[in-house]
């Protein structure tokens, strides 16, 4: 369970206290404030605070005194224009602060996104909980034969059982030794900052993560993508749902131009123009490498259908 009853009570208490404010408020985001969205087996994402809404993006773009809103359709059109033309600074006027609980190996990927502010739970100061990410059986897969950075077919039968057993046993054994080393009964007790080196990368950590909307969308573009590792993608997907409620115009534009759109090289664009004129372009006549051609065909044919 990601939250203890005490933590749940704290959240309910926070949500029960309301104040009047002159600040811009996003109704969609108010529904998410403080609540925890479960992710993986023990993780979560929850919104701690936020600043701005769709109107704040327009207000900054127009550098206006009022709310920035001219009309709803006008605002959406402006946001789409900004997104289409990479006019990114108005999106930086919105901010979000998240509390995230995630396995350490996911945190290592996440922390590469440098354009955010982070404060992590200290394993020098505190004792980490006995909580490890153990994948669902159907998330266990073999190494991909075509992509060195990916998964292939699902593990089956006895092999899947054995992998799960190893993951559980090793995590428990390491945690037992962690406790044993820091335990003070009849011994000095090893410092927490040293004992933690024995813990595996699937143990959970927590942090507060604050980022502006422009850099958050960049994070989501990379981590909600089908090529991202499943374990970080599920966090990105949960955040996408929050952003869709927070800034619906900006999120729709992001889905359209970034998540659903594609960038074509000059060579690929030339091929497309030749194809539209009726030429049967092949990889050999395209001027593209095999890899580029495969990706180009992927763009033209759309995402693979389930079962294909
Ligand atoms: C599918 C996938 C596979 C990956 N594989 C690997 C891997 O094998 N090994 C590995 O090390 N990493 C890997 N990464 C991490 C990747 O290289 C980036 O570090 C990560 O995605 C963060 O992206 P970013 O630097 O654009 O983001 P941020 O750090 O948030 O930066 C956002 C933007 O700000 C600018 N910026 C930020 N800091 C600087 C700076 N110091 N100098 C100049 N410009 C800056 C850049 O324009 C950058 O795009 C992988 C990422 C993905 C999505």
C-alpha cells in the first residue's frame, strides 16, 4: 500500500481546509491537490502545489494586466500557436510541485532531467522502509533481440517464477542485513549513510520535484513515449493525466504537436514529396540509412496495432 492510514488522514485534513485566494486557480488541478495517485506496487505521484493555468500562459504571451483571456477559442488558438512555433517561455510561467515515491533505479533515470528542483528523502538521516519494487509477472520480459535498450518476449513458466523468487529473496536478505548492521543492540551500529550501500536499486525512495510546465512537457515527451522504460513510463502517464486536467489547452496542443507529431529530416521530407507525386520511393532510392527508413515507415504507417 503506497500510503499509511496516518498519511491518508493528513491528506484528508489538508483537503478539508480551504482558503479564499486572488491567485489563478485551475479547477481541474484543485481536484488533484494532495491526493496520491498509486503507481507500481508501492509508489505514487501527488501534487503538492502548482502555479498558473492555461490563462497564465496567454497572459505571459500577451504580457497583459488582466487574466490574459480574450475568448476561450482565442486562448486555445494562441496556445497551439506557441506550441507549434516552439515559443516556450510562456509555458515556463506555470509550475508544479510533486511528491513522488519511486524505485531508486527509476529515480536514476528521472534525475537526468536537470531543469527541475529536487529534494530527496535522506537515507543518511532516516532509515529506509522495507519496500521494494517487485514487477508484476507479466512485466517480466527477456532482453530484446533488436533493441539493446529494451525488452522482448515475456518470460514464462518456471523461469518467471524463479526470477520473481530471486528478486524477492535478495531484497529481503539485503534489507535484513541493513537492519542488522544499523541495529544498536549490543553493538555500535553502522552509520545509516554506510549501511544503505547494501540495498538494491529496486528499493523505494521519495522526493519533492518542482518543475515548470515547459520542462515538464519535455520530460513527458521523453518518458511517456513508448520507447521509455515501462517503470518510468507509468509515472509519466500518471502525470499526463494530471496535466490534462491542470492546463487542458496546453496539454491538447502538446499531445497534438509533440506526442502525436513527428519531426522529419530534409531527406525524409523530400521522399514524402516524391511519394505524393506518385514515385515509388524505396530505401535504396531514399538516401536514408536502413534504420532511418524503418523509422520513416513507422511514422507513415502509424503505431503498430495490438497483435501486429
Ligand atoms: C529512451 C532514453 C534512453 C536514454 N539512454 C541513456 C543512456 O544510455 N545513457 C545516459 O547517460 N542517458 C540516457 N538517457 C538520458 C538522456 O540522455 C537525457 O539525459 C535525459 O533524457 C534528460 O534530457 P535533457 O537533458 O533534455 O533534460 P533536462 O536536463 O531537463 O534539460 C532540458 C534541456 O535543457 C537544456 N540543458 C539542460 N542542461 C544543460 C546543460 N548543462 N548544457 C546545455 N543545455 C542544457 C537542453 O536543451 C536540454 O534538452 C536516455 C533518455 C531516454 C529518454
